[in-house]
C-alpha cells in the first residue's frame, strides 16, 4: 500500500495544548472545556490542585470534578447557547486524597463556540491575594507618607536646633542652658528618627550573591551579644537552599529588626530562662504571592515563644509608628517590609500566645 505524503493534522488535545500553553504561567486553576463538559486543556495549577495528571484530566467530564456537578453543567450549556458572556459562582472542587477545595468559578466564552474557559480561584488563595494587595497598597501609601512627613519635619527642625544654639550662646544662667540643651537634644533625636524614615528610600539597592544562612548567622551573633542569658536560639536550616541575588545588608537589617522585636517581646521568658527564638529556612515550591506564581521561593521563618502580637495591632503591625511596646518607634517592621518588597517578596505574620511566626518569602531563581 502506498503511503500518503500528506502531513497528518495534530489531534484536538495536542492542538489545545499548544494554543493554551500560556495558561501554565497562571497561578489560578484553568480548564478549557467543551459545552458537553469534556476537558480540552488543563493548566499546571489545576493539575497540582486535583492531584491528577494532565493526561488523565483531558477528555474527562469536568463537572464530575465538583461535589455538585449540575451547577457547572448548566453553566456550560448556557455559555454554549450564548446565554451569557461570563458567569460566576462558588463551588467545591474534589481532590484526590484531600478534602474538597472551596473555589470561586468563572465560566467565560471564547471566540470558538465549543471552547469555554473555566477559571477556578481557591477562596483561600483569593483571600490571600486580597491581603497581599492591601499590603502592597499599604506599603506604597506608607512610602509616600513617610517621605512627605520626614521632609516636612526636617525643614523646620534645623531652624529649631540652630535657634536653640544661638539662644544658648546669649544666656549665662546654667539652669536656663539646661532648657536649651533639652531643645537641642530632642531636635537631634527627631533628626535621627527622620533619617531612619528616609534611609530605605535614599540608599541604593546593592545587589550581590546572598547566602540566607550567612544572613541568619550574622543576626544570631548580634542577638546573642545583646541577650547573652536566658535566650536559646535554634537553627533549623535547609542547607540545599541556593544563593540568590539580593542586597545582603538590607536582608540582615530585615531579619535583625524582626528578631530584635521578638526578643523585646520575650522579656519575661528571658528573665525566666526559657525564651526561644528559631530561625527556620525552607524552599517553597510552586507557590503564589504578589499575584505571581513562582517555581521556587525562599521561606525564612523567625519564630518566638513570646506572648504574641496584641490583637489591637495585628492588622497594623507593618504600619509606620505602630508599636506593641512602650517606647517603641514602630519603624522596625515597616522598614523590614520595605526591604523585602524591594526583593519582590513579602512578609507575613501568624501569631497566637506562645507562638509568633514571621515568614519572609523571596523568589528564588
């Protein structure tokens, strides 16, 4: 039999995999299905969520992946019949060897009549994205507020200090000079505060190779020098974590600010001799933060066994000038968040009495 020289056309599954491969870059769960529910394409995020290989998903009935398949069946029929352009509803996605996952379902028509995009947003992930968006917006607002406030304070501050110095030169009474010294001292203190406010926005971002464990060891030595008794520092490192590009000094300052805050919260435990501070490093795989999905990310945890973050400031701990202790400047965590965001990362906090965990997330190459 004579073989045909005509090129064979790719199968629908292969064609869909090529046309929709860009969906693999998304952090959300995406399936392209026909109006009868058959899956043409599933992205990597959906594959991970279901715990089933893409090959097994393609061709299956997608409504069967939900605890109540009828809702999606009706939505697909409506989309296929041009009854709507997009439809949203909440549902539960079944997963292999896991509990069902609550998701927000978005059903959208495409230009092709029998191809419908079904996007799933895990409600937990949606809540996290909303929280990250608030943090990002808050950080930007803080940055503008700090810069404007610092400049407004700095301009008259020099005049106040200079006037106090001139006044001190004109008076002879030692008692009155004590008052001018108070003015000069307080002006200098405010100047130091202003410099700290402006520091992260003035200093250039110096990028080099960073070993996260060298950062942790540097902070550990500084903390133990300040708190030599009553504090145990535990190192729980994943030594397989590779070096990455970053600003070493900024990251040292970030971890030091968090660890120092923790130690100040551990005052009673240090006095009793049972204070514990833990540095834990891990690699997070296929994680999402900042609206982006990363193949690998650094997780650096700074954990203490102190009383926890007060409920009254839990939602505001990264705001400038918010402090949980008497006399605190409330700048340490604000600067830490700023430095980490300059590395395209994020700081999260999970705190209950006896366990406070500040988690630093930074993308890895």
